[in-house]
């Protein structure tokens, strides 16, 4: 499997990043519950305040800039999935992090739908029933 999954041609359907996140995390939850993998979602934004106090978004440390949205461990392989809506591209920080992650042996892809995730994980043809 290549270190990076290339984006394939798609129909012009707008999909939000929130929709991609919801679909991908539900699917990964299912696989995790089956014992097939483990994953966590990286939340780089730190929020201070709330309740009666004003909410302040603090600056993300440089070492966390560009980290993939979801890190997946399956067997001895580690995957980085950068979730994007249909009309968004990676930032320069995300491209830099991708290059460093792949250099260390990680597998990485920009994921816009479940098909991209399946390609990244090498799970084409998977049956998801328990």
C-alpha cells in the first residue's frame, strides 16, 4: 500500500467536514467495538473559560499544528486521517506534519468519505457485521 492515498475523481457533491467526521468516527467506533482497531481524535484547539466566563481560544503549540484529525492503530500499523469536506484542502502545517509522519513509517490520507478511509486502512471489501 502506498504511503499516501491519492484523491480520486468524484461527483460534484458538497459535503461538510462535520459530516465526514460524524461518518468516519461512527464507522471507526464500530470497528473498535469489534476489536479490529483503536483510534483517537486529535483536538488541537484549547478552550479556556466557559459558563459565565468568556470563552478564549488559546494558541496551539507549534508541535501540534497540522496533526491529523484522527490517529488509528491497527495491528502494528499507525494511520493518520486528515478529514476534509469536499471543498477544503490541507494547510501548509498539515502537509508538513504528513511528510514527517510518513517519514516515520505512518500511513496517511486526506479522508473525504468512508471509501477514502477504507483505502487508507487497506479494508476494501470489508464486512462490518459483528
